[in-house]
């Protein structure tokens, strides 16, 4: 029986070693599964964080784009206003023969306003839109008043004086409306309000 003893002891050692390996593999599998679950959870959290970051960046980009478009539209509206008032400043050169053409040129310039105002209508709040509408109305009004103040036919002095006074009042109103438009634009864009004048 002594010849069988090394074989039996080897079998016992192999069985014990096999049981140890099986037990270790089970615990390693559990550890690997737990690590995989933790990694999956961490990956999902990282994806959510990345999506939130990208969403916030997209929101900032959209807001920046909206602000640029509103600023461009307001700048264009003020440029049209300046162009009209520059032409109105040359009103003294108008005569009964040229007044209709001068008025027509100004009204053609003012036809560009609705497109610019539509950008404001789509992207900005009502306060800015209201100021844009006021400026457009003031520019139309002063253009009509300027054209009316140029005598196409002889008129009475008092009537001419009233027309000139209406023109001057309308012209002055443009500057006030422009300042209000700038203030509304600054509010819309989040800029600090600095009122000049």
C-alpha cells in the first residue's frame, strides 16, 4: 500500500487545488461582474454629464446667435434712421419740383424696415419690437411732414408755419425714439443701461 500512497496524496492535492481554483474563480467572477457594473454606471454618469454640458453649450451658442441677430437688426434699423434723417437734413434743397422724388427715395429706404423688424419680432421681446415700430412710425411721419412743408402751391404763412412746427416736432421725436430703441436693445441683450442725452 505504500506504493499507492504517493498517488493518493497527489490526487488529494490535485482535488484540493482544483477546489481552491474553482472557489477563487467564482469570487473573481463576482468581482469582475461588480467592476463591470461600476464601470457601466460610471460610463452612464459620464455620458449624462457630457450631454448636459453639450446641451448647455448649445444653449449658449443659440443665445449668442440670437443676440448677434438682434444686435445686427437694431444696428440696421438705426442705420436706416440715420440715412433718412441725413436726407431730411437736406430738405432745404427740396423744391416743389423735387419734393415728390425726394419723398419717394426716403419711402423706398423705409421699405427696408419691415424685414429688419421681422427679425426683432421673431427673436426679441415685445418692448424692443414696440420701440422699433415707434421709430418706423416716427420716420414715416417726419418724411410726410417734411414733404408737406415744402410748398407745392402757394399757402398761407400760418399754415406753412404749422407744417414747419409739425416737421420740427416729428424730427425731434425721432431722436427720443432712437434713444428708447437703444435702451430697449440694451435691456434685451443684457447690457448695462447708459442713457445719453
